[in-house]
C-alpha cells in the first residue's frame, strides 16, 4: 500500500478486516496487503480452528504450531491467536486423542478458551516425565467451555473421561453428551460412590478442577454429578442442566443439590422421558426427590401450558398434585356447538362434594378464568344462559377473576326465592375483566345485559362488542343516539331492581359505535363515576361524540387514559372545530395518556389530511398533564399498492400524501412540554395483511419525518 494510506486511522482498516471474518481465503489475502494489516488478519483468521480428523489434521497441526512458536519475531506466533478449537471425527471407530496429546495442545495454545470434541476416542496415558514436548512446566488451562459429544473411550471405562479433565484448572461451561463404547455405569448413588474411576487418590483425578456450569444430556448423569461433587467445583458451580429420565437420576440430582444447592443460581431439567415412564406406572417419586426444593418443581409445573401434560404432572406425586390442579383448572374454556352440553354440565359438576381430602381444595377454588364460547352456526340454535344460572356460576367460583361470554344468548330471570336453599347466598363478584362478544338476548333488547351487570360489584375492564341478530329479529338492537332520549330510556331507570347502581367499573371499552351513547349513559348512573379511569369507545357521529363529551363532563377529572377513534370522521371529513370541542377532552384535567386511532391510506390524500388535522386539533385542547401520545395508524391500500417484491409505489404514495402531516404533528407535540413519549402503532384494515417489511419501512419513514422527536428520545414504536 502507498504511504497515503497512513492518513487513515488503523481502526478503520481493523473494522474492514473484522467484517470479512470468517472468510479465511480473503483474510489470507488481507494479511499480504501490508504489515499494518498482517496482525489483525492473522488474529481473525486463526481465532477458530476446525480439525476434521486426529491422524490427518490434528497431529500435523500440533507439529506446525510447535515448529512455528518462535516469540522473538516481530509479530506473535500463530499459537497466540487461537482461541477456539473443534476436533471432529465422523468415522465409526473414532481416532484417538490421548491425554498427553491434549496436554501438549493446551501448552502450545496459551490463549485457548474453547474446546469441542465430537466423535473422537479419548485415552488416558500417564504424563511424560518432562511434562510437555518442549520440556516446559505444564500449567492447567482455564477454559470458557469444553464440549464432549459422542465420545468413545479406549479403555471402555469412564477412566479416560475423568483423566481428560486433568489438564484444566477451570471450565466455565462443561457440556458432556452421550458417551459411547463405555461400560454400563451404575445409576445408584451408593454404588457410584465406590466406583474406581472416582477415587480421589488416583494421580489422574481432577481434584482441583473448578466448573461453573455443568450440562449433561446422557444417561451418565449420576456418574457425571458424582465426579463434579468430588472436585473443587463444589465451591464454584452455579448452573446445572441435566437429564432426569429415571427416578435414580432424580435421586442423584437431589444428592448433588444437597451439596452445592446453596450456590446454584440456574437449573434446567429435561424430564420428558420421565413423564413418559410415569404414565406407564403407578409408582410415586422416590423419597430422595424430597431433597430437591419444592419451589423447583413448582417452577417446572408453571412452565407447562398443555392441559394433557398438567394432567400427567398431577399423577407424579402428592407434592405435585396441588400445583398441577391449580394450573390445570385456572383457565377453563367451555366450547361447543351448543352451550348446554358443556356449560350446564360444568355447572352441575362444581358443587359435587370432594370426599377425598388428599386431593386438596375442590376444583372450584382453582378456577380464575372462564370462557364460554358458542360456535353454533345459526344464532337461533344456540342454548340460553339465564341470569339465574350465571349467578349460580359466580357463587360457586370464589376466586374467579375473568369471565368471557362469546356468542351466547342471555336470558334475564328474576332471582328465584325457591333457589335460595339450593345455591349459596350470593354476593356480587369482583372481576378483573368481563368480556361480552356478540351477545344476543331473548328480550331482543339490552335488558339482559343491564341485568347481568347486577351480579358484579366491581369490574376493572368491561369490554362489550356488538350485539348480534338472532333468528326472528328484524334488525340489530336499536338504541337512541340523542342524549335527551337516553335520560328517559326505560332500561336506564335506577329504580328497577335489576339496575346495577352499585357497580364500579375502572375501564370501559366499546368498539361498536352504535352502543356508545347507551352504555355511557348506563355507566354514568352507576357508582363507576367514582372509579372510572380509562375509556376506549368508538365515536363516529356527532351524537356519539356529544354523548362522550357529556360523559366526560361527569367523570373527566378522574380519567387518566382515553382512546379516541377518528377513522370514520376522517373519511367523512366532518371533524370541524365545534365537533372537536364536543369531545370535551379538556374536561380530563388529570389525563396522562391519549390514544388516537386513525387511518393512513396512500391513495386518499384528503382523508389523510383530515385525520392528522383532527389529531392536531384534539391535541391542542388536552390538559397539560398529558405525558404519552399514542397514534394507532391503520394502513389502507395495502392490497392495491404494496408488494413485498416492489415497495416503491406504496412508499412513494405515502410520502407524497402524509410527509407534511407527520411534520405538523411533530410541531404540535413540541409545543407541549409535558409530553415525554410519542408512540406509533401500525395496524391494517380488515381483510388486509400487514407484512413485517412494510412495518420496517414505515418505521423508517416516520423516523425521518419526526426526526426532532426521535433525537430527543420521545419517539418509539409498538405492535398493536
């Protein structure tokens, strides 16, 4: 290279060389460019060595390293660059690496950190008198990892495995896979304790070895754990990852944890085959398993999601039963072509007496979430759930927290006096969430929905989707939209016995706009006016917006989060200044989070302008307490203009139609000093699909237009 290259920082060339790794041929070429490139190129080229055979590659390699180990040269010898060595032999017999050869390799490679042996045969050979081939004193090596997979032994005993650990002072991660061609090792810890290969008096035993993490995925687990327990690793071990296929292996793990348990921070158990064997036998876990902390088994059970596997866990032992039953029945889903077959059967099952005290609490005590889903194709064929049966369900489930009713038919039945002795005394239930999806009612009005809310004293999140038609309906439920008509609606009379006056709701979500005025008027007549903090309702007409404004006039000072849907208003371009004030967002004097749900379509410039103008208008009247703004932007025109192979047309149209709109929103938010976060969530219109690549491109586009907010750490992106 010319002297002119000296004007460039050496770090620049080093970065170029690093990018070429692991292309060995190119790195060889780089090493010939100049002396300044030589050291970095060799460091990258020789950092990792892959050797395919012992006889053909490993022995010549060691001879080469020994012959080129002159440290008097200007540059370090190759041996000092080598950090990772992998030796692999795919032959059936496995070529032999004896312990002297292993010691020689460790001595010649002072910076070696990782060794992996795959398919080779190990042999113990007594150390040479001079210690190493070059006569220097041997010092045990410190490794980050040692991997032994599909290893064979010459002596057909574990002696060769044990002796091969002597050349190492410490190993952070020791991984031992299946050992072939080795005598059958005992599984009983008592027998293992007297195994000759584990005698600490032998010269080959690695008593001073310090292992931090042990991983064993073979049936030799008891022997490997006994080996580690006799070394200095008992003071350093902090992670255990072992197979436990049999009760004896669990027994061995329990004994090992009894020695090192106080130091272990992470543990992983592979117990699939243990479960398979447990299904075929009625025997219980051995008493030795009691030495393993119960919390460990609880964590294992908590990580299982399959109902089938949880059922198997409940049969393992009595100590597993309570946790398994708790997780098994925590979430119950009753799904059928008709609700009657499962819902009513489940309801009849719950009050049954539990005569076996060994089973612990009854099933009803474990149920926290219930989903009742009706998949009958015709609404008229669906079974009914009356409010009396629903009350009974809530009475029998004292710990229920979440209830979802999907496409069922509600029927209001006044409380029956004759049922007082049959069902427990009812107390209104506290729920974290109540979800009504596609609810249908027998009265063809909202009577059943209002009456069913009497069964609850508080609901943190109330989610109501549209009521659907049933056979014989002339149309959907019709609610008056005008606020004056709402005040005289018969279903909203607080004097009715079924009216939920004491209900306390914290969050209300109504995605179907036609129900917004009625449901807001309902909530305003309950005790929810003192608890409501989060509102997400659809408002797509002037009456609906005014209904929300009136509601905020009552509860606005308590609202912390609100979501405003301006999609339809953007299409109609009807959100003028008067209508913007009708939202009455200024009444939310303690508001901290505002979400605006809007549309962005590359072929509808006027709609895009209306959406962002509406967003800016609403932002201008919000309280100064606002901290977070979320824009939920539904991307339109994906099917028409987006292609994974050619995205230029869609992105070009987006830039032309919305670039200035994003910049305008940025200027509005900059004027609000209290805003600490602007989050954008990309969504898609119905019947369209949002590709990952499109999301990435839109993220990049938004960052460019909102560069000042991005630079200040305010801008972020989330998935819907």
